[in-house]
């Protein structure tokens, strides 16, 4: 299943997004440090204080650090998904959406439905999954409580976790 060209492409796209977050975060931290060094150099040469430099440094370093964490987490998730897909197969079924991140996967062939919660909180990913309400999708259990969903065209993959009934 991980050898399917569409799955490989979708996972590669997820990995590229993770690398963008990671790279952007590193660049922001480096720019924050450089701004701090420049502000100190200007102040040390008698040029006075640079208004807003401290806030700029803080914003760049904090936002950059958060982006690095997000990117690293997404890279690890992509790796885990690849490993999980190596030992399982896609199941075809119908996706039902009960809320922004609350899903139900009804496998074809009489298996019990699986209640899922979307892992991503990104608005565009949530809306993309909501657009699949009632559609035929493919899902794969990756072990534990984690599942991977994709539409039949496999443009993107979406992670989800099982939710116990009654929640």
C-alpha cells in the first residue's frame, strides 16, 4: 500500500509541508537572533536604541520556535504513517461527518463503523475532510488508535484517532 504511487505522492506532499514549516521556523529564529545582534551593535556604537527591536526579536524567536516544533512533529507523523502503511491495507467505505473534526468511517463489507476524530486543526484540512461527507473514501488502521484517511483520488492524507463511543 505504501508503494501505491498516489499514496507516495500524498505522503511526499505532507512531508514537503512539514519541511516548509521547519525551514520557515529556522529562518525566523535566525532572523530574530540577527536582529538582536544588530540592535545591540547599533546601541553599542552610540546609535541609540532601535524602537520595536526587542518585540521584533521576541516575536521572531517565539514564532520561529513554534514553527520548528510544528514542522518536526509533522515530519515524525509522516514517518510514522509510512511505517504504518507498510503493514496494512486500505479499506474502502463511506465517511460521515458529524462536526468539524468528528468523523465516522463505515467500511464496505459489513464491518463495524469506526468513530474518529481528525488530528489536524488546520481550517483548510478540516474543510477538505468535511467536503468528503457521504463520499467513498479509503482508510487504513495504522496501529493503536491511529487511522489514515484519503479520498479515492488520494490527493492528500488525513490523520485521525479512534474515539470511544459515547464521546
